[in-house]
C-alpha cells in the first residue's frame, strides 16, 4: 500500500516508536492518554518512558493496573497526580543503542527486532502501519514521498529518514499540580 499523504502536525514519537516496545497488546481497553520522554527530574537521556493514564472506567482501570501495569517488568516508578491522573514510568535503559537512534530520528537504523516489534503493534491494514513502515524502512517509500512533497527522490535519499526526530519540548510532560508525596518507587 503506498503512502498517499503525510502528517503535517507533530505526533508523539514516544507513543508510536517506544510504547510498542513495552509489549502491551494493541487494543487494550486501558491505554495511556499520552507518553513522554521527560518529566520533572527525568530527562530524555535517562531512557525512561513516562505514560500518563486518565482512568475513566475505574473498575476496568483498577483491574488492568493490577494485572498488567504493576506487574510489568520495566515498571520503575508510579506517581499519583490526583484521582484522575497517574503516571507509570518504564525503564528502557537496556535499549540504549536504539534509544539513541530514536532520539536522533534515525528510525531506519534501529535493530530489526525493534522494528518488527513496533510494526506488529499496528494492524497491517491500517494507515498507521503503512506510515510506520515508511519510517522504519524508508528505502521502499522514497518515491511516494518525493511525489507527495514534489521534491527529488535523491534529496530524500540523501536525508535518509522520512519522519522528523522527536521534539523534546513536546515530549516533556509539564505539570505544576503534581503532589510528589504520593510517589511510589518500584525498584
């Protein structure tokens, strides 16, 4: 399936490139409302994925939190913001090389294993799957993008990537109302 248009607005790179690496199945009834690379003392270089949850169905959320989130092997911290907001922070420091490639926007250079894990998160018949495939395997899509952008294919090949790198400002959670007295550390 060819790419017929491109995203013009920024989207959270952490949500589409890193969240799938947690191995949480797509289609789970409870998903983070957003993901981030940084928050408070946590910086992007710390290799932590910050997931913000807004539990709407409290019973369903509590069950999911107990069965999936709290038992997750990568979970390192939980922060309760208030009754409607909770942060789960996952440690991805063992993925250092791929994390650095991600921060540099070198998605096509990531390990095959991680590319596969990212792609299998998205249904193959979805537009998101095609976009992700174009970001992870740009060589197969330079022609599509050159036509859409009306630029020389050689120009895109020289750049080498079809998705911009993460905007660290937009990938940082800014919150003034967090009560740090309610934090839990899992390690």
